[in-house]
C-alpha cells in the first residue's frame, strides 16, 4: 500500500482533477490513439486504471493477443515513472450479462483504488473517445466523472489487426508504425510474426476473407442462423473439438447452420447427433429439452452476423454412466467435460458465455 502523510496527500491530490481515471478497451492491438488517451489521463489523474477487455478469450482473428501481451504493449509505451501510475488489469467479456459486467468494472476499479490512501471521497472518472457505438460504456457509470478525448486521427485497431494478419512473408516496423502501432506494439508484432500462433491466425484470416467474399455481391449483408446444443448430465457438458478453421482445435458446443426447410429444434438435434453420435434415442433428446435462448451479440462470429439459438438438453443421470459419444462430421473429437473444468480460453467464439447463461444457476 502506498503511504502518504496528510500534507503530502493533499498536495499531490491538488495537482490533478482525478485520483483515478479509468480507460476501458480491448486494445487488439494497442495503438497511438489509445496512447493519446492514456497521455491525457496521466495529465489529469494521479493514477490511470486500464481495464483490458476480452481477457481470457481463445485466440481468434478478433482477439489475437492475450491480455498479458496487451498489457506489455501498453506499459512498454511509457516511461518507468509513468508505468508506476498505470494499472493494467483484465476484464472479462460478458456479452449476455451486462449488469454483471458493470459490477466487474466497479469491483476492479474499487480494488485498485483501495490500495491507495486518499483523503475524502475518491475522485474517479472514465476517459475515452466518445466516437461510436463501441464507447457506449461511457454512459454506464453515472457515479463517476467523464472525460472525452477528441480523436486525433482515424486510427482503428481492426484495420491494424487485419492488415497485420494479411501480411505476406515480410514485415517492417515502419509499416506497422504507419498503420498506427506504437513502438512497443510494433516490437511485439515483429516478434510474434511467423510464430505458430501467428500462422494459425493468418490462416483463419484467409478462411474468413474467403467466406466473406462468397456473399459480398449480395444486395444485402446476410444474417446467418445457427443452433447449438447445451447437453448436460451428472455435472458434465458435451463438447466437440473443431476439425477446421475458424477455431480449429478449440472446444465448442455441438451445432451448426440451419437447413432451409428445417425448424430450429430439429436442426439442433440433427447437428448434435451428426457431430457426437450420442447413444441416446432421438425421442429422448427431444423430451429432455428444458429451455432455449437466442444469442445475438453482433461480434460473436468472425464469419459475419450470426444469430444462434441454444437448446438446453438435461439428460437424467444413469447408473451406467455417461452416454457413449464419438466425434464425427465437423467434429474431430467429442468429450464429456466436468462443468467445473471449463476454461474460457479453450472455447470457440462465445460458447463459454452461452454455457454460463444457459447454466446460470450452476455458475451463480
């Protein structure tokens, strides 16, 4: 805990408008526009709390870098004295539990703020670019102040990220800097380039680009309809390992696209049986459906706007054990996983969040 005398604390505090300014972002990757916000925060606050979103997600073309890697990019862009005032911490995405996400933000900031002695009420504010729909969170914390930093240039992490993943055999720091990467970010990207993780992401970017080109000439951007089966029995959940990109090697819920002349419930049962060969009769599967929910986060799939309906199938425990399964069709493997062993960074897209929502009583 940092300790200051009352006189010292009052003097330091008077130099700043805020004790803590909070900057929330994904920083995939960290760029010069992000740095400008933190520069402004350092001028106005004793401490800057950087909440790094999309933490503990599996690598994907939308989330290619871990929160620790992004923290290093951020801290590496500042001097040692500035780093001492910058506090990076992970923030989980909760796309279907907004109030829980707000609570996590509040608790993260309070946890850091409590480490420092501040006389009187802590002066906390949010800082960022009030630029578009991605900054909606700036209005979610009315108890805190608000600092809007004008955007100095058309810097966009998506543009940097996609250009980086579409690179050929060569890469230069100058090219990354021209895109808007900070020196610390450019250094990381140079080191990451060509690694097995990079090659997998580059392949996924190519697959996704090909997928999008297949419908780019349609008069309207299509919305895709999929289904997923959340099958549980005796504290276990049924998952499949994806055979191909996107998400090759990640675990996922059994599911897929709905056929043109098929009801959602029929598609869910069909995909479940095709991908897992589960040894449960079809009528029993239908009779074990206990609920369904729609999941429509606009960014849930890199392949395009994809809305999925998930069906909760609760199988009755059996003295003979869990039903026999075998990976087939799009699934390399099928596996019963203890619910307590689920890891968000090993699951495809938003499937961990779907499971959390469908099994909310289990995760409460």
